[in-house]
């Protein structure tokens, strides 16, 4: 059974940094494209970043230049490095395998002003 697990969320001050991790069991992440989403209270779940099997990355405009998506294939982990955090980045962050329609359980990120 394939499962995803996000970690690394927490509380940060505006301008600070957090690094989220998406680890997998039951599959090798380097064989999949992976997407990060976030959902703030009362809002829809939105795409934030993607990384392909070839490590091509893409970001929504609101996080470009601040977030970095990367792979550690040896550890079977996808990272989302988030710098210069803003209060509007506060949300539950999820990773997803689109090819298998599998989501992680999410990790909370809270950014204080």
C-alpha cells in the first residue's frame, strides 16, 4: 500500500523559513511526479509546486523565488524549502502523487506577522 507522509510544518515568523518533507512508503518517489498543495481555513485546496520525474519544477506565482521543490532520491523524500514566509502562506500543506491519486495527511504551517 502506497502512503505519503508530510512533515516539517510548524510555526514561523514572517520572513522565516521552514522545510517540508514528503516521504513515501510502498513506492519510489523518483518514479513519480509529485505535487504540493495547500489549503487555508475556509478556502479551496490550491496547487503550490510540482516536480517531475526529471526534476523539472514549477511554482505558482505567489511562491516563485521563495519556495524550492527538490528530490532526495536516496532518501525517497521530496522537500519543499519555504523561505521568506508570509502570513498568507499559512495553511495545511499536502503532497500528492497525481499518477496514483494519493495524498498525504498534511502538515500545518502557521506564519505569524
